């Protein structure tokens, strides 16, 4: 007879069932609430996380615009290159692949490891701007998570010859100097984009949006003639080396349009590899000022003729070769006695220039200087241009009015000086200057009458003939008109005794000027420093080739160059 334990029925309290039901319902409610929150309020976060794993927005780089000379010769162009980048979280790489990758990129293995170790980053450059051939070798390694990005590298075919004009860009293709900086927005264009889905191996599965096509930058055509630019650079470099100068600058203008056909500076630099360039990037022709010296006497003489005070044949007594104004004494290099106004310019007499200037009202003389462009920028659109220094006539003392007549106490840029001489090439009309190619000749400002301008131009022809200060500016087969200038350099404590600036500004052919050229040699230390010796030969060499290059008709016989053997140039007064 079997014994069975009595069945015990345990009755649980009703509150426990209710509690369990409530907990289950609360759990469902929490899950439901979380779902609603994630799908409604936190939807963007989830999409971003998903997109970060599979979606990519590829940048389609725009091509930077070209910079060319007036004839379409390339001065700056972009070449396609590849940049190697990685998504560290996607990278799957072996030790041997890391070593091969580092060797190809020219990096240390530790550097590559460090870049790939940060899994919190989704984009890191391994190396930028590698050649397409090297990029292909890298991709052949088959490393997951390593990609290429098309970029463009700037190349400058003319190198250091046009460096100060064209400038250069940084690694992000942003302009840093010259026209690359001045017209960066126009040259840059706008990048495009392509949004895609990629798989784990980096293969594109599909496009998510329509491709945004990149807009390439605009091309820029400069007024520069690359052939004349090379000529000017070559001859200026020779002069700076020969006379052991600190620096030099030269400008060639189209006399009829004011277009800059050449603008060169020495020292220069290589824009294709801009390293150790401190102090070499300044476009001295525009950013540096100097006292023009005797090249200013032509403007003084023109002002005196225009005022009706003098004629080219008016005699001025310059004996005994000096004159006193208050406690100051103004000297000529050599006493000449009585001279006509034409001879004052030819011999470069300080005393003669001062007597013309002091016969004029300060306000009138200042007005001429101001109208011809001194003391204000040329508005040529180049970064760093300065205005020079022209003090208000209301604070002029007689000695200041006197010294400004021969280019002391006033400071100009070389571009301002070159532009000022357009009045003598265009019947008294001052032409605006341009570094961009123009379609039509611009209308200028009438500064002097045609009669005055042509009378001064005739005086300038005498300067390059025997008895003048610029025999070395003569050009075979062409009449030349120009003026030399020599001044002491200004230092922190006034004029420096043994430091000079030699300059020359001239035009040819004088019968109908086609080109104007200004040359400045800064601090020649070889013992020669007069403008007629250090700057005029640069003008002659460049002008001789440039005029023939442009097929400008001769206006003089082929035996017109007259430099008597053993005869020194007339030394101008400083």
C-alpha cells in the first residue's frame, strides 16, 4: 500500500502577479518609447552613424584657372596629382604592407603607424600631392581603407622670371603672393561633390544624390609679354651682379596703352619650390619707395614751361655751381654757368632745377606732382602697392620745394615713375597702368599741353647724346629720350653717405614712343653708382631687343650710337 504526500497548493499573493505584469508593461513601454525617440527625435544621429560606416561624400576638385601672358603663353597651370588618405577604422594592414607603404611615401614606418592608430578619426592624409604613377603603386598594395583623392598642383613654367608677378599657392591651392593671391577667388572656382555608398572594401555601390559638377576657375590674361620679361630679367640680373648691388627692379610699359609688358625684380625666387624665400617675395617695383633724384627734373621743367615762366631756350644762370637757401647749400656736380632750360636737363643741374621750382607757387607745383600720380597709388590691383610720399604744399619750406625739384624729399615707386613719363610719350596725357591685358587703349588724364610735353621730350633726347648724362642708354637704329637719377639712400638716421640708388627712365623710339622703361639699381657697391652707368645700360640692352622683337620701325640710322672713345659720361648732380 503506497503512501502519497498530500498535494500542497501554494497560493501566491495577488500583488506579485500585478507587480510582474506592471514590470513587463513598463519594459514594453520603455522599449516603445526608446524606439519612438530613436526614430523620431534622434533619427539624424542614427543616420549619421550609418552614413559614417557606408556613405561617403567624395570631393570633386575644381581646376584652378590658368595665368597666361598677353599671347597665351602659360605662366601658371595646374597639373593633376593624387593625395593618399585613409579611414583608420576601416584599415586592414599587415606589418609588411605598412613597411612597403612607408617606403613608397618616403615616410618612417612609425609615422604611418601613428596616423593609422587613431580609430576615432575617419579621415587622415598619409601624403598629399604624389604623382599618379606613385599613387598607382600604392593602390596595388591592396590595403583596405586606404584611398586616393584627386587634387591639383600648381606649376610655373617661367619659374623665377615671373615669380613676383604670378606668385604661388600653398598646399591647399590658396594664393599666397602675386596674382595668385590678388585674384584667388576668380582663379579658385568651386569644388563639386558626389555622395555614394561604399562597401567594406571601399568599392562604390551606388550614388545617393546627383553629382554636383565642379566649376573650374577663370583664366587670367596678364599684360606681360613673356619674351620682354625674360629680356628684362636677364639684363637686370647681369647689372645687379656686375655692380654688386643689393637689389634691382625694372618695368617696361606700352607707351600708348599703359600696359605693363615686363616687371622684374632681383633677387627673386623659384615659385615651384618656395623655400627660404624671406625677403625675396617683395615686388620692389610696386611695394618699395625711393627718392627719384634727377628723373624728377623733367617734371619740374614741364611744370615751369606749362606755367609760361620759361621756354626751352630761357637762360638760367647756374654759376658758381651752388646756391644757398637759408642754412642749406645746393650744389651741382660741375659748375656750368649760364645754361638754357634744355641744357639744365641735359647736364642735370640741381641749381637750374631749383631756380625753376622756386619761380612757381607751391600749390601749383604740388598740383602738378599730384596730378601726375605722385603721392597716390596707381590702382593697378596688385597686393602691397604703396602710395609713396608727397607732403602737403601748406607745410613746405623753401628748401623742401627746392630739393623736391630734383627728386629729394619726395618718395615714389618705380611704377609711379614709369607712369609719369607716359605724359611725354602721349602729348601730355598721363595713361593709367594695367597688369591685365586690355582690349582698347584707355583714356588718360591731360597733365600738360602737347607743346610742353614734346618740348620736354626733345630735352630728354639731349640727355642720351654727347654732353648728356646717359650716353650708355643709346640704342642702335633708334632715337632715345630719357633721364638719369642718382640719390643717396635714406636710412633710419637720414641719408647714408656711401649708399646710393641709381635709376634711369626713358622711351623709344623718341619720334613716336612705343615703349617706356624704368630701371632702378639699389645700393651698387662696386664703386660705380651713377644712374647713367648702372641703370642706363640695362635700358639700352632690353630696348634694343624688344623694339626689334615687336617690329617697331627704326627712326635713326644704324650708325647713330655715338660714344666717343675715352670720354666719360657726364656725372649728374646728387
